[in-house]
C-alpha cells in the first residue's frame, strides 16, 4: 500500500515484475467504485488501460469511468500505463456510500477477473 503523493511516483517508477498492479484512489463524491478505463494528458492524449477491460465483468457497486482525475490519481495511472505495466485504476467511494466489507469483497472479485 502506497500513499497517493510525490513519494508514490518514485516508488512505483522502480517497481518491476508485477503481473498486475491495482491502483486505488478515494473519490469523496463517488457513490460507487469507478473503474478507470484510461488516463489522459493535458494535451488530450489518452492511454487506455493495459488490463483487459473489454472482457471484464464488473461486480455490483462498480461503474466504468473515463476520468481518472487531473492530479495524482491520473498521473500515477499515466506513469504505469506509459511504461507498459499491466494495471487498473479504481476510484473508491467513501465508506458511507459502500460499506468497507462489501467494498473489499467487490475489489477481491474485480482482482479475480483481472488476473
């Protein structure tokens, strides 16, 4: 588990050899988990997820999203995608929207589908 900040960029830049990296970020306004299908640059360039999202069956409480944000979440996702790392970014809602135990079960289901 890494924080989503400048330190995370440096740590992830040196990580290699993982089959899949699951990136998580809090979206305080979300009412469901958002599976980000791409990262975007300020110039409009898009990098699609390197996980096979076309075959992914989303569990309950999950939705697709094309907006990984415009700060750390998007930047970290972009960095992983740009170097070809198989990864998926999921924005997590507050516990008040989806209880922790349910969210954890849903994330486990998602991981099983991604692997």
